[in-house]
């Protein structure tokens, strides 16, 4: 399981769900084999809940999820794709009404995500290679993302998870409380990004030793991020500017 590397290519946007129509050009594996770009996940909310896509380096949609009732649930689905999607044996080629599609299944045989409908079984089978490549390259890119602006989720010694948000100079500008699951910690990072668009959600406070720090509060009143300590109030205010700038440009997951 990937533990650290929170944000490598998860774009929050409202996009249209790719349909399951077949075509004579539904075999994307050959084009993808020449792509040097890493795979990525797209996460978004629609009227029926939260969804995610896995896309290939060439931009083709490979896997799609069902609707989840919460963002945390969808993130947990993405983590399950990361865990299972690197193994060819976890993909099932299933006959559909108008062709064949892929199911990616977990160890308990629960379907995690599914592909478009391919016009032939051979096309669907070849798409497994593209799916494995997309997940593998995504994980490789995420693990290599250890400098600059980023977020990371880390596991503690008591099976707790927390995230850190790093600015472009590699300094931690916000840290989280402990979460019981990795998916909840990732969702906390998204909550920080959501809250940071409102300046009033930041508050500079004075610690017991006279130093300064700031907190970031979500719209529900919950503190979702706490900064490092600063020697002056002006430094803490500058830290808020750095955090706001970083979060505005950061891709999470």
C-alpha cells in the first residue's frame, strides 16, 4: 500500500462520465504503450455521489468507479485500485451485451472499478496491460514526489494516519490531526484545500511559550490543519500566505 506521497495527479473537477459504447477504435493499449506520461486518477462529485476514473498516460479512460456516498469512500476505492491494480490476476474479462469489459476485483472478489465495453475479447484482454501500466506508473511518480509543493500521508506507529502539506521550498506549512484510516487522512487533505479558499478560516494564535502558529478551520467549525511554530506574528501571517498559495495550485492524490 502506498503510504506517503499524497498528491500526485488527482484533479478535482466535474467531468462527464465516459459512456460504455463500443467502437472499432476501442483498443487503446497500442497508443498507450508509446506514452511516457504516468497514469492518474480523476475524482469528482456528481448528483449521485463521488466517482473516480483511472486514466492512461495518453489520457484514455481505463477504469471507472460506481458512485460513492462520500469523498472518503471514493478515495478508499482509489487506494484499493492502487493495491490491486498492479496485479494482472485481479482483472476479470466479462462478457457484456454488446462486447466485453474489465472488472478490477479486490481479494474478497468485490468489484472495485470497471472499464468501458470493448468490441472484442482480445481488446479487453489487452486493456489489462494498459491498466496495470497506468497504476504502476502512477505509484512510481507518487513515490518519487519527495520535494517541492506536495502533500504526504504518513502512517504512525499506532495504525494512525496524518498528512503534511509542503510548500514549494519543501517546508511543512500545515499538518493534520491523526486519522484512523489512510482514506480519511487523504480526505482531510482535500478538506484543507477546500477550507483554504476562505481567508476567514485562518486564525493566528499564540502558544504557551509566546510563539505563534495558525490554524485552518473547515466550514463546519472543525480545525483541519495546524501550522508549525513561528517566532513572530508577521511570520505566521506570511505562513498563511504560503499555505494559501500552495493549496490553490496543489493536485491532491
